[in-house]
C-alpha cells in the first residue's frame, strides 16, 4: 500500500508470494544471483500487474538498478547469468545453436578455488582461462578414451566375428564332404525311399523291428559315463551313444543320446538324440539324423551372412583414427604456454632474476667488498681511532663498503 517506502530482503524472503507491486517504483539489485530465475523473482515484485504508480506516473515502467564492483566476482557472475539466460531462451524457443553449453569454471554448486578468486579480484583472468582450457582438454581426453574403448570393443567384436565365420566355414566344408559321401553311398527303393542299412554291433539282422528293439535296449541299459561309444554304422558313418546325467530336485536322471558321426568328426542327431519308444520309429532315428545335414549346412551359411554384415563397419572403426587429435594437441600446447605464463607471474622476484626478464630496476642486497690499498698509491686520512689498527696491519687498511645497485644484463 506504500506504507513501507523502502523494503529490504533476500530473494527467498521477498520472492514468490510477496505482493508489493502497487506503489513500487524501482528494484535495486544489491548483489547478483547465480540463476536468471532469481532475477525474475526479484523484478517480479514490482514489474507486474497492479502497479498503480508505474501506470499513472512512469509510462508503465519500473526502474531496475544493478550494483556491481569492477574487478570483482560481479562481472563473472553476470557473465554466467548471460550464458544461462541465453541457453534457457534458446531451449524455450527450440532454436539451440549447439548441443552443449559451457557456463564457465564455477557455479553455485561446484564453487571455485582460491586461485580463481585471486585471478578475478586482481583483474588477471589467466587462471580462469586456464580452468576453461583444462575443462576443454579433459572433455576431449574423455572423448578420446571413449573412442579408444569403442575401438577396442570393435576390435574384439571383429575378431570374434571373424573366428565365428572361420569356424562356420570349416563346419560347412566338412558337412559338404559328408553330404557328398552320403549321396554316393545311399540306396533307395524304386519309389525313392531310402533303404535303412543300419548295422548294430552284436546284432546279425537288418530287420527294422529287431534293430529298434536293440537300440531301445541300449538306451535303457548302456552307461558310457559321459563318453561317446560306437555301437554300429550306417552308410559308412559311425553310430554313437552317450550317457548323460542330469540332476533335478536332488535326484540323478540318466539318459542315453544317439549320434551319427560324419567323416569330418561332426555329430549329427535327430530329436536331440532321444529314441522313440516304438521299435520301428527308433530304427529310423540314425537315418533321420543324416537327413539333417542340408538344414545344418544352411544354418551355418545363414549365420555367416548375418554376422558378416557388420564386418565392414567394424573394420572402419578399428582402422579409423580420432579426428580431434590435432585440436587436443593444440589445446594442450596453449594450456602449457598459459601455465608457464602463470608460473612466471607467481614466482618470487629472486627466482625470476636471470631468466630473461628485464631486472635492471631490481636492487640487490648490499654486499661487503674487501679492498687492499697501499698508502703510497691512495693516500687516506686515517682517523686517530684507526691508527693503531693501521700500525698493526702494516700500511694496509681494510675498507668495507656496500656494492650499491647491481645491473643484471
């Protein structure tokens, strides 16, 4: 209402919720905050609807006055406010010029070190520039480390893919040879159906029913203790059985699985090597296992085609170089030069002598110089108090005097 003519308060105390705009004519910022929102809160106490004095007497305007001290933190903080407000406005208007923004070497949370305080208060911004350069160098080095890690990861992945392709190529070559051998040996009925010429060790019969019963008997009684055991043959390929033990709910379960071993030592299996209970169907298990060779060959071929798509990309990453190496080297060189400049400015005067600086105006500490003077060459009027000393020294007098100023050069 205007009953209080001058109102003092912090941003928090006189911020949101304080309605003092009716007769407000000016806002005085006695310090600069860290975020633009704080300025908006302060100014919003006066620059808002309901200000009768501004509307009637000041063309609907309110004076905003900032107080700042030269060569102090004020200039730096106002610079931060400018950068932050610029970024916020760009974000609100969806016209960001870049994906990142550097607010500077310090802020409200991270603070700053004493060297930066000294730099700003003294008007020397070399230390702040050094902090900015160090931040850029650290960012680039982090980016380079990420590139190196990515390159290493790509190299590992590329090697893994190449090993997979090489392994699959070997498997496909051996499967192809087994298919050729099988095609050259197989026999068929007139209708094209394959003859089941399976031979089981210890069984002198080619009757499918008898063969199936024998295989089921082996499945029930044989124990190979994890090893493959030969039990017969089919079209020149070896029939194998392997006993596998699994645990379930604390109990051991024993199961025999059947395989057909190719000439390239590849094991072919049908129905995961488990026989059917029906003897006739059980006798066909090895023959069906050989029929899986074309599908197995196609499986490895498709896998190679799938993983090979990434090979050119991975090779490009592995053989590539980091494009910002020159920029990092330039920044490091600039940082090193700036650091030398700062170190020289911080050195004591005595340490700077003789390092190329102009020290002609530096006054050295006086030193004592001993002169030996013969009386006949330089007559000296000797005071009475020194005659005894002259007689004792034999016409020689020790004279001590300061060296005065010394010019280095």
